[in-house]
C-alpha cells in the first residue's frame, strides 16, 4: 500500500484466511483500493480504510464470510476486515483495519494478514490529528490519508 504518508506491506495470511485473502487480492488487482482514503483513525486502536464511500458505509457490493481461525489475536500490526455489528463473525467486504495496539477484540473479524514492512508508517498515520477528536470511536484524519495505490507482489 502506497499512501500519501508513506508505504507499508501487508502479507496476506492465505493459509488461515484463504477466502478473505483471495477477495482482498482480487479487489487489489482490479485497482479497487487505489485513491480510497483511511476514513477512520482511533488512536492507539486502529486505522481503517477500504470504503469507496469514504465514510465507513460502503463496500464492494458483496460479502465474504470466513470465520477467523481459532485463537486469533488482534495485536499490533495485524490486519483484519471490518464488519457491522449485525454481520456474522468473519463477514467482510472491502473495509479493513490495521491494529495500532494489542486491543482485546473478540474473535469476530476476518483475519487478513499482518503488516510486515512499514509498520512505522501505520503508526504515524495512527497519530495524525483528527477531524473530530471528541469522537471516542475515532474519526477521519484532519487531512486526508489517501491510498495512492495498492499492488500485489508475490513472494
């Protein structure tokens, strides 16, 4: 992921999340994430992006359901898929979040992978000033953080 704040690499966990990884890879290949923003920063918790609406309400027009692996832990640098409270565990579309800390989330969010390069960029994004610092759930950054391009690389 190349953003206007720097680049970071997400290594997809294809072994434990094959459907979620395949969906994310397909969206990436189609350029879906290019020019989208990180619409939510919750300091010390997550940065969230991947919404074509830019406000947390959009997605790709489909949902994948892949329950997270047993024992999943959402720790610093882990990338998982966002869902609404009404969605079943492991539901995902295009919105993803990167953990900024070791928050004890319940194992309900589809695992995507982990940031393996550029975690300092993710952390810096997580410390940007917010448009609405009074919102306890996080808000958009005061200045947009744009995903300039998302590319797939094979290992």
